[in-house]
């Protein structure tokens, strides 16, 4: 025997389409399992809300306006002040921590030691300038 109800079975029970053993089975499951009883109550509430009048455009506009007013009323200076204090404090602490790190813990960049030449005498051969003698050029 299957002890699970489907949505279609609940709708058929609610509309009175079930007869005999099927109706008895659904009623027994509704009594044994509070989840199914809540599901049936929710189904009835859902059907009642869909049969009632839908909200009009004016009601929706009023609701939207009230929501916007409530949002803007809560975002005042008094309410935002702790946010500014916390943000400023966090920024100052961050800068202080970075300064302490760079002063005390960052690796120091020392100047590279000058490399002493391995030979004391360096010989560089330089070619002497070449003199060009020409009759065209005086000198």
C-alpha cells in the first residue's frame, strides 16, 4: 500500500471526486500525517485567495509608495552615522597597521656593496686617431 498523497489526489479529495476506498485512504493519511493536513489547508487557502479579488493597480501603487517612504525614512543621518564611524576607524587602523609593518617588519633594502675590481691594473687598448693627408684638405 502506498502511503503518499499527490497534489492531484488532494485536489480530487477536496472537490469530492474520490469515492469509496480512495476517499477512505486519503482521509486516513490526513489524520495520520499532519503534513498532509497542512497541505490540504494550504490548498484550500490558496484556492480562496485566487477566487477573491485581485489587488488593483491603485492598491499596488499605494503599496509601492509606502515601501519607498519606509526605505527612505530609515536611511537618515542618525542611522548612517555608526556606519561612517566604523568605516573611518577601519581605514585608520589599516593605515596604522601598514605603517607599522613597513617600519618594523618589511625587508630593508640596503645599498648593494660596491664591487672591488679583481685586477688592480686594467689595460685598455685605444687606437690612435688616423691622420688623413690629402691635397684637398689643408693641414
